């Protein structure tokens, strides 16, 4: 019997990148939930908390920083969160880490690197 | 009524064809409608196009993902799907719009992904032969299309496009030119060489930065020897080459750089000077000295800076010459700083000192390592610190003596050989100060100590004088001793002569005050300098206050014990005349200063917490206040009197333990006698109250300096408490 797929929430407002990463992550065996903005993420998280969250920092309605705050302080969840940030966004990355982000990956994103980081965070837990 | 006069020109005006107005109206309406229709159709087309593009993107994006992440090791189904998709995409690419959308997708993704996925994406772009569309763009007559074509080719790293793009490096249209320059440098490693060889137009700083960024991020990039372009006729190419030389630290270009120091362009000169500094080209020093006079001030400053950085003592005469001859302030300053850089402290600040300080400075004779004392200014018992600078070039006035005064860095911070002289001798102190302070030679009080002591003393005395004057003038003729006699250290002008009207007791007290200073001075008399240094500064700075309550008296007596036994300590007795008891009321001070409302409030408080002192204070107020306050005073007096009769309070000494915090243990007519005797005193009698006189005997087993501080600190503490 194959083990259940790990569920991953991918929050990315760039459709093309989201689609590409979604394809890669699905191919790697993850059950991917896609959200294109912060509100969608919030709705999804209220219903179900995935095994790991991969989120862009800059998103409409609800930024990645707010998302971490929401997960850690409102949902009281310790689900691993990996943030995707563009270069030159160090301050946001630091804020994210302060709020409880587990890891970060900078744009341009290497899908292979993302897979490695996701796997590592899941193994930690 | 007079009829209205109609102007003739109106009567003669040609008739207006109303039908024309109608035609024009219809015409303009039709035009407006046509325009609206065009705008509407255009917008609709655009939105349709956008929707179509979005739909195409939705179809193509997963296909691209499949192509990007396809692996041959997949199962059969995947392989079949891949082949089908390939056929499908080939069909789609026959449509130009689809090709455009696909190109757009790939270019967007190229920005967002890296690593092997990006390599695959670039390969996919090439495999789908989308670059041919970009080549077509290069032949367009519109600059924005050419530019986008170049951008696409350079982003998708189409190596073959290099030869097609090269001609645009010197295009007259700056956007195309800049895009082509970037593409040329991006696409091939030799692109930078071609660009530097052929660039005819100016290269902006921003463009230079971008190009540097590109070549810096290039993998396996071996920078060419950029000195080859130092001979270019394009000054921007030379500048860029110099910057690249500096960035890649190509020190093989020294000769060319030295030649460029004589370049007619100032920017190139400055950049060459930067290179000279960077590579420490010592051969440049002679050239710099030669070219110095023919340059502008900015270049001169940079040259002097470079000489200061690279130069040795052989450059000193040149710099001295510049200092003497140069008229430009900034250049002269740079020359001085360069001179100081080569030989530290060759020139020390002198002109910037204030006039007074200048007068105090005496230039030492031109002998090496000679230290001269500088007399302190009159009435200033500040120890003189003489700083002497050895000099090889007397013309520069290198020997400067600086007195350690506030505002001038301490001697140890000054980068010169400093010698701290002994404190100002007694002769240097004015006669008046001698009288007031009586600081003997053997008391080497540090300037800092004096200043701190001054501050403490000043603060205490000001408080006391203020209070004393007030009481003296308003409350009681003999209430509090006038303290104007107290000497103010370092401020002789503030020292007032003795009050001729002082009573005998007061005069005696004055004498005792002097004795306090004598203790201060004599305290260190028998000590060596080292011993004095052992005394912690804190003990000198913080006076040990005397508490007159039972508990605190012990502390005070410990201090007294500490002082006792020092045979030469003179007797101290400060005798205060009895003062009215209401002075001891905690309300008196505040009451006499506040407004009517506060007085009324205070009276309520007096009733709540008051005792006999307050009773006396109220008696006093009966003669002072008037109106509503007087009425209330009478009322409170009556109530408080009856209260105290019902609950009599014991003497203050008895209640002192309960009233420690409020300081109410001092009672009427306290006579404080701080006594230091030559003889042994019975500890049991070290503190006793006899007829209102508190005798305190000191038996010091601590250092004299500490003792003096204890006495002084305790004395002022006593006075403060008394005043409170």
C-alpha cells in the first residue's frame, strides 16, 4: 500500500509560475492545493491545514508575512512554511523568519531546489 | 422714453444661413459617433485579444511545463502524451499569434525560474524556432520592435543572434544602441571586446554599471586586459576601461595609467588617480608633483590625497610648499592633511583655538623634547598640562603647548608626546584664592576632582544660600546663618566678602568652614601620589551624608570614628543658632512659596498629618496670612491643637525611629557640632545630645582624603536636612 501523498499548499499569484511549480510538485508526488491570492489561502487554511505551505511573499489581499502570522498566531499551527521572495526583499524575509517561517527560496526559483527544500522540511517534521 | 438705438452694422449684417448650422451639427455628430465606434471596437478587439491570449496561455502553460519537465524514463503513457503534445504544439505554432503568446510565456518564465528548468526553457525556445520571429523584428523600421527583438534574443540567449545584433551597437537611436550593447556583451564573451573596440557614442554611467553587472555574472568569464582600450579615442571607453581595470585589479596597466594622469579630460585623470591609489603606483609620485600646478582645484585635492596616501617623507617639502603657496582653502587643507598623513601630527590645530587659549599657549623654544611649564591663568587653580611636540621643521611651528582645559582633548588622546606637569603651584593661585581655598602644595588635587567638587559644592551652596537668604529676610533675623561667605571654587568673582553684620557665632562658623577646607587639603598631606591614586574616585565624588536619626547616627559615627585619631585634624564645630520650630515643619517651605489654593490644600494636610511643629508653624502663619487663608489657619490651628492635646506626641528624638523616612527626627534647636579632636574620645560619648547640642567625634581609620570627604559631605548633608 502506497503511503498517502503529502499535501502542499502553493500560494503564488503569478499564474505561469504557479502552473509550472504545480506541475513539478505534482510530478514529484505531492498533492498540491493552488491559491492565487491571500484570501484564497485563508479560506483553504480554515478548512484544512496542509502538511506544508509554500507561499510567495508578495500576494494580493494577504501577504506571505500576514499568512505566516495567521498560521502561527490564529490557527496556532506549526505547519512548515517556505516563503518565496524576490531578490532585494531581505527585510521581508527577515520579518518572515521572525514570525516563524521555516525556510525561504528566492526568485528566480529553481523547481528542483524547491523540491529539495520541501522534502527537507517535511522530513524534519 | 427714448427708443433703443440699434447699431447700423447689425442692421446691415448679412443673413445667417440656419440650415448650415443644422448640417454642421449632423456632421459633427456623425464624426463623434464614428470615433466612439472606433474606440469601442478597438477596445473590444484589445480585450478579445487579451482574453484570447489568456486562453492560449492557459492551454500552452501546462504544455510548456510538460515539455520542460519531461523525462525519457517516464512510463509509456507519459511518452505517448508527450508525443501527442508535441504534434499539437507544432500545429499551434503555425499560427503567428500562438507563437507570440508562446514567446511571451517563455520570456515570463525565463525571469522566474532558474537552474536546469531555465536551461530547458531556453532549449525549448530554440527547438520551437521562435527566435526566427525575433530575427524578423530586427529588420523592422520601428525602433520599439527592433528593440524588443534584440531584448528577446538576448534574454533567450540565442547565440546565433550575436552577429545580427552587433551592427546595432552604434545605432543612432539610443534605445536600440543600448539594447544592442547589452545584448552583445550578454551573448558572447568577446562581446565586451567588440563593444569597447567599436563604441563611438557616449556610454552613460548607468550603462557602464549594467554592462559591468552582466560581465560580472558571466560564468567562466576571463576578463581581457582592459589596458588595451586606454588608448581609445572615446573618452567613455577609456573611463570604462579604467573602471574595469580597477574592478578586476589589472595592475599590468600601470604605465598606461601613468600616461593618463596627463590626460586632458579631468574625469579620466580622476579615474586614473583612483587606479594609482588602488595599485599603489609609487612611480606616479614624481608625475603627480609635476602635473600638480596645471590642474584644477578638484584634481589638485585628489593629487594631494594620493600623495598623502602613497608618499613618504621625501614628499614633505613639496607639501609644505603647497601649504605656503596655495591660496585655495580646500586644497591647502588637503595638503595639510596629506602632510599629517605622511608624518602624523606635523601640523596641529592652532588657528582654530580661541583667543584666550591661544594666549595661554606658549610656543616652546625650538629644542627637541623640551618641556615647558605654562603658568595657569590667574585665579584658576587648574593644573597645567604641557604638551610638547618635537619638530624637525621649525617653520611649521610644530611645537605647540596645549593646556588641558575643557574642550581640548585630553593629553593621552592627543597624538603627541604629552607630559603632565605637577598641579599649579601655590604661587600660581591668586592671593584671594589662597585665602579662600588654602590649597597647600602637598595636596595634588586633580583638575577633574576639583571640577566635580566644584559642581557638588556649588550646587549645595546655591541651594543653601537661597534658602538662608529667604529665611534671613522673611522669617527670622537669626533664623539661618547667612552662607554668602562660602568660597566658590574657581569662581572668585562669585565669592562675596564676609557679611559685616554677622554675629560672633556666625563668624566662628565661618572659621569652621575654612577648617573644612583645611581638612580637605590636609587630608592628603602625608600621602604619596600613588596612595592618592588608590583612593577610588567614587569615594571622592560622593559625599557621605550624615543622618541624624538614631539608626543613621551609627553610620555617621562610623564616619566619625574613621576620622578620629588623625591628630592634625583640627576641631570642627559648626554651631547653628536656634531657629523657630516651624522651620522643621515639612510644610513651611512649600507653604511660603505656593498660591492661595495650594495653601488651603496644605492646611488640610497639616490637620491630617501635623504635629507640634505644624502647630508652631500655624502660629506663625496667624501673623502672616490674611483673608480666607487666615480663617482656615485659625480653624486648623484650633483643630490641630485639640487633636494634639488628645494624642500628645513624644519628643522627636524619641520618635525618630518611626520617622526615619520623613527626616523629622531633628528637633527644635538642634545644634550640630562636628567635632574632631586630637584626643581619644570615648565611643560611648561619640554622639550625644546634651542641651540640644549634638557632638560628633571623628576617629578616622580611613584615608585622610576620605575623611575630608566624609566631613564635607556629611556637613552639607546635615545642612540640607536642616533646611528641609
